[in-house]
C-alpha cells in the first residue's frame, strides 16, 4: 500500500469516526472464513458496518478527528486484530456481539465509544446491551405520556354511561 493510499484510508476512517457517535472495537482474530462471513452478514442485516483495520492506521485516524476525545481507545486497546463496528444505535453492536457469541467465543469487545463515553474491556458488554437506543427511549416517553390521557378518557367513557343510567332512573321515578 502506497503512502497516498494509506493517507486516503486514514482520512476516510477519520471522517467516519468524526461523523459517528457510536463505534465498537472488537477482537475478531481466529475467526475462520465461515464464521467471519456469518458475522459480516449479521452486521449487514443489523445496519452495523464492520471493517477490519490496521491498528496504526486507526490510531492515526483517531488523532485526526477534531472535537472528540477517544481516551484509552487510541492506546493499549489497539493491539492484535481489530474489527471496527460503526452503528447508529448505541446498543446495536453489543446486542450483535452477544448474539454471535452464543455460537462462538469471538468477537471480544476491546472497547466502545458511545456519544462521548468510552468503555474499555469485554466486561462492559452486558451494560452496553442494556443501553436503550434513542428510538426505544422516545417510545417509552410517548407511552408514559399517553397513559394518563387514556386513563382520563376511559374514566369519562365509563362515567358517562353511569351518569346516563342515574339520570334515566331519576326520570323514571319522577314520572
């Protein structure tokens, strides 16, 4: 790979990291071709971009991103094979990794960057799976907002029937 090609790759990685609010670094070493293909297909189905990157190029790309601090992710985490997973939802790659590891011992989570928060180590995988995506949080808020309105409407509907019954009874007594 020529110097220009490396520089173009670093700039592309820096651009993608700069635009992304969520990315995971994984260890996918020792995955055979079949398992690697299955992982790539699963990533494609879940809208997670998977790319195997050279650690030195990724480190340089992180250095070129303005306005973001990657902390420990640009240090000792970048050793061995590194798979870069980029997604829109903060928990999507974690769920994908957790599901894939039911049949395989890889990929292992090296670290994650989620909206300015840095997580280093595989022990954070369960916590990252439990994170709610933006859409899930919006859905919960809407559900909470709808609940009191539904209760009031239900009460008015049932109360309206009772009130009509009472008025009818009173009318029949008067007659």
